[in-house]
């Protein structure tokens, strides 16, 4: 059975932005281990002769012709923006070193 260490579960919780109590970490070790074991079973199935598909049932997706239509005027498209600079939307910088 694939098992996860306590440290691995804590790292997964951190990435998922979850706070887990000590007993929850232990429970997750078992639950996530069972999920990984299930995936191992799925991965062991021979799919050599299985045709790849995008949907579980046959699906016909009719396409429509592309028709060029007038675009929304810029002023109307940007009407609800909190802050703009001409035709651009101004947003706060999220990376260090950028303008404030």
C-alpha cells in the first residue's frame, strides 16, 4: 500500500492552504494512502488497445461558422473598472520590484 509520511501530508496541506491538527494529519495519511493505492490499481490496467477519448459517451459537437461582428467599444468595456489609464486597466502589482 502506498503510504505518505507525516511530512508529505503536512506539505500537501500547506500547498492546499489547509490547517490540519495532529490527529487530522494522521487520518489524512491513511486516507491519502488509500487513494494512492486505488490509483496504483488503475495504473496497472492494460490500456494498450483502448482508443483515447475525450468523453465517456460519443459526442458530436457541431461547429458554427465564425462571423465577424463589431466589438464592444473600449469605453463601454472598461466602464466598470475601478482604475484605468487610457485604454488599460490598472491593477496592483503582485510581484516585488514593480511600480506601486
